[in-house]
C-alpha cells in the first residue's frame, strides 16, 4: 500500500480576509442605497468600509497583506483614505430636502 495522498489547503491571509470584509461592508452599503433609498447612510457605510481597509493595510505586514496589497503601502493607504474621506464628505455636505 502506498502513502495516503495529503492535500494541502492554503488558508487565505489576514489581508485577504480584511479585503473580503471591506468589500462586504461596501456592498452592504450599496444595497442600502439601492434597495432602501437611504443614500446618506449607505454612503457612510461604504466610507467606513474603505477606512477599515486602509487601517488594515497600515497594520498588516507586507507578507500578510494579501489582496489589500496593490501598490506600495503608502499609496494604498492614501487612495483608500482619500476615497473614504471624499465619500463621507459628500454624504455629509449635501443637505437634506
């Protein structure tokens, strides 16, 4: 008899899980906008998701950053924070009717 075949399953990195969480929050915020029509709440949720992604990118080391690692760390953080701040500013600056 031969040795049993061992299958190695690679677990996703912490950065990949952070990316999935960030994307899930953003999709949920978009669903709030589309399905419930509450654009301010949904936009702030999407902004929070992007901000959490930026925080995760800062805290995780390069080898664990997974799908959050696109460019250099400072560029990734700058882009995620910039998008989050602009989205939150638009959500808060536009007056209610």
